[in-house]
């Protein structure tokens, strides 16, 4: 059972003002490869799952950006943690 939602906006710093959209796509692919439930939104991506696993995914996203040549990475991360169970559907049902 999922106990957390983690939203991340990742902002890779690039050399020579290179376009970052392809790098953000690579970061989102790290999430997709992890097989956790996630949704991409215009300004952030939200994942649902075990908090430890989600934080590890955040770490892997940052490592991927460094591997791709970014000298640094800035992220805004939001965490909703509820040991009894957390879901995107539960929090957004009244809006859908």
C-alpha cells in the first residue's frame, strides 16, 4: 500500500544555456522505469508509493542529470506522508 505522494519539479542546470526539456524528459523516464504510479503535470510530476522508494527515485533522477552532463540540479520536492495510506485519487476525487 502506498504511504506517500512525492511531487518533484526538477530544474537541471546546463552548460551554454542548453534547452532543458529533453533532460526533464529523461528525469521523468527514471520515474517511468521505476513502475510506480505517477502523473505528469505542467510544473511538476507526482509519484505515489512507498516513501523510501520515492525518495530513492528522486535521488536517481538527480544522478541521471549529473550523468547527462549537468553541473548541478535544483529541485522543489513536496511530500505527503500518511502511513495509513496515501493516494492521488483520494486527494483529487472531488475535482474529477
